[in-house]
C-alpha cells in the first residue's frame, strides 16, 4: 500500500496555497511593516506556513515559537492547554502576530491568546491558514484567514495525522478511518 493511499482528495494544490499566502503576506505587510512585530508560530503544524509567510515579508520582524499540548480528560479533550515550549523572548510592548495552521474548535487559540495577552504586548492578532468554523466551541476568529474549509480532517503543508503527512506540499482530505 502506498503511503498516500489514505488520501481522499486534494483540497488545495501547492499553487493555490502559494497564491493565497502571497495575498496574506500583502495584508500582513500593509498592517505591520512599521511595527517590528513578533511572529509566533504554534508548533508543530504551523512550521511550513510560517516559513512560507515570513519569506514574503520584507521588513523588520522577529520570529519565535511556542508548543502546546491539550490536557486529555479521559477520551475527550478538556479544552485546557499546557505550554510544552515557551517563547524565547519577552513579548511585553511588542506587536504579536500568532501564526497557526488551523482553527478547529478554537479552544487552543482562545487559551493561547489569553496567555499572551497577559504578558503585556502592544497587540495580539491571529493569522491562520485554515479555518473550520463549523466545529467552533470557543468564541474566537482569525484576523487573517487563508481558507475556510468544511468539517473534514485535512493533512499536508505542516498538518499531520499521527505525525504523518506533514511534508505533503498540498493540503488533502484524509479518507474516513476504517476504509
Ligand atoms: P482546536 O483547539 O480544536 O482549534 O485545535 C487546533 C489544533 O488541532 C490545530 O492546531 C491542529 O493541530 C489540530 N487540528 C484540528 N483540525 C485538524 C485537521 O483537520 N488536521 C490536522 N490537525 C488538526
């Protein structure tokens, strides 16, 4: 069985992603070019998007990363997140742009934006490549969104299923498990 056999269909090709990241970079440049912002990538899923986005930004900025894991409560996620890798730099007084792969229920980002807001930044905004609004539980929305997608499990371009598929250059929908 080929390693791509579990892929149902391509949702966004590498060309579609590149064109959309170009547009997002233009918006971010317009809003942040004189602010020397700190872009914070949420590991691991954002690393490909972050790398592509920031190479399109030709002004002063800093890059930092955070990693979080959700506390599991039996089988269901409790909605609480634990920071497993914190920022290397203080963000007090800085303009923070969180760069994330996807907002699903929104619980992770709701908590993270709260944690970062408590550190005294000048501003906190959110740039997400993908948004699955149909599954939202927490009240949160992105300031910059790449694509709004239906309720399907997607992989590729940094997003994984059990740590696999992150290196796909496109975004694909996985076949329902059990097929
Ligand atoms: P939330 O707290 O439910 O919004 O979860 C966000 C996190 O869940 C993302 O950062 C991803 O790591 C993961 N996630 C949610 N949906 C998907 C998906 O369709 N594919 C891969 N990871 C996903």
